[in-house]
C-alpha cells in the first residue's frame, strides 16, 4: 500500500482492538453480574464463576467487532478531517478510492475476527458454558452449601446449614429425612463436610445427634454420635446430557450434524437453517459497513461544514443495514426463502455505496436532517423509559 494508505490503516487497526477491548469489557461485566447466583445461590467457587463468564468472551468479541470497527473508522476519518489531513491529501491528487483502500483493508481484518469467532470459537465457548451450567444445576452438593436457607434437595429430604467456612466445613447442620413411610429422621450436627470416597459422595457429620420418629407409634429415639456419614451418592443424577441450541454449535456442526438422530434439531430445522445463513452473512457485514461509513465521513470537508451530520448519517445507515438483515432472518422463520434476502440486502447496499464512491458522487446529509432523526429516535425511546418490569 502507499504510505498514506498504510498510515490510515494503521490508525484504524490501532483504535479498532482498543475499542473492541473496552466494549467487550463493559458488556462482559454486565453479563458476569447475571451469573453471580453461581457463587451465592449455588455455592460455586469464584474460579468456576470466572471460567463460566469468560467462556462468553469469544461470542461477545464476534458480536461487538463490527461495532468497534465502525467506531474506529468514524473516529479516524473525522480526526483526519478535523486536522485537515483529508483536505491536504485530496489537494495532492489522491482520489476517493485511494482513501477507501485502508478502510477496506481494515474491514478485511475485522472480517477475519468475525469469521473465526462466528464459525468456531464463539459457539464453542457458549457450548462449554452450557455444559458447565447443566452440571452445576445437577450437582446436589452445590445445593447443600447454601448457608441460611432450607433447601429441599429431593422430595422429603431437606438440608440447612448456618455457615460455610473457607475450607469447606459446614457449621450448624440440620438434615431432615422424611422419605420413608415408616419413620422420619432428623440429623443435627455441629460440623459437617462433603467428601468423596471410592466413587461415593458422603456427608460426614461430627458432634451431633440422630432423632428418629417411628410411625404410627410416634416413638422418638435420640442417639448422639461423634461422627456419622450420610450417603449422598444416590442423589447425584449421574452423567447429564446437554442439548445445544443452534447458537451453541459451530458452523461445521450446523452443516454436518454429528448425530443423525438428533430429535431437537429435527423439530427446529428452520431455526438451524436461519443460524447457518446468519453465520455466513456476518463476515460480509464489515465490508458493507466500511463502504457506508466512508460514503458519509470519508470526504474532505471544510471547517465550516458540519461533520456531525455525516457521522449521524453513517450510524443510522449502519444500524438500518443491521436491522434489515436481522429482519429478513426473523421473517425466514415463516418463509425460509427470506433468509437469502440477507445476502441480497448486504450486496445491494455495498454495491450501491461503492458505485457512489467510485463515480465520485457525494451524498448530502444536512445537519437539520440529523437533528430531526435524533429527535425522532428520542421520541420513540422516551415512552419505554417509563415501563417498569
């Protein structure tokens, strides 16, 4: 590439990962807060909580990469306009295609990131997270270590602990077993610990008593103990099977199902086909966004000309393209043929923008139109602010 193209591409590709990192961090933190129940309610260690939330990062990167790329393009070209660099470059004889070249090169880098994430790493991370969530929900031990709550881990079997120390010791343990028709048994213990022995899961209680109420005679028997082991192995559900949603399967698994007898997919074949089209169309979007953004912010402008109108126009057009693709995919749930319109829409917008750039035609977006568009969007969003859920 010529020097000026390398200079522009370097600035975009420097800002792009920085913006992607910030956006991913913000969205990841909000998603992580939704998983705090793994630590509070399920008694999981913080390491498991961090691993589960980190598995969503590849999917978030795939989702946010085009947004970060658009922001990087807008900032770089607007800065070059503000510093009169584009004016100088244009005065030196460089045409619009020369200025467009670094944007397309940067779009190719963004497309590679999106392709790798959408085709493999994103759904792979979601699939592993699904397996972890299924195992955690099926783990009876995680239900026991919830201090201050009466938890029914099985019909007729209730457990309560006062506290759980850092080393895993359970204090103030109450275990009420009403599963038998002939007697009820209540275990009280000062301390307890869940241990694994020869493939069995045991709740070892120390310094406590067993109260046994015989029915129908209602005779109470109390026995004190120094140590007592309660077998929890029968409560474990054993190996759990996980059903993966379309978004949790890689593109190769979507195209070539591993299990020919997958009833879940057979009942939702339309959703799987829509997911395939969505994955295949995602790498095309950065190139279309690059052309649209450049059409509005890539031209040299004088200081007296409003640059904000072009930035708003670029944002509105990018959002409209994304909404159009999403709308065609939603419509494909009723009419599967509509899924192919997503490619047509991206190709039409990209070809139209490229034709305007190549023929040196400019799209004028007045500042008044920009303010009107922002005001209209504000009126639409305002009623939603009063809705409480």
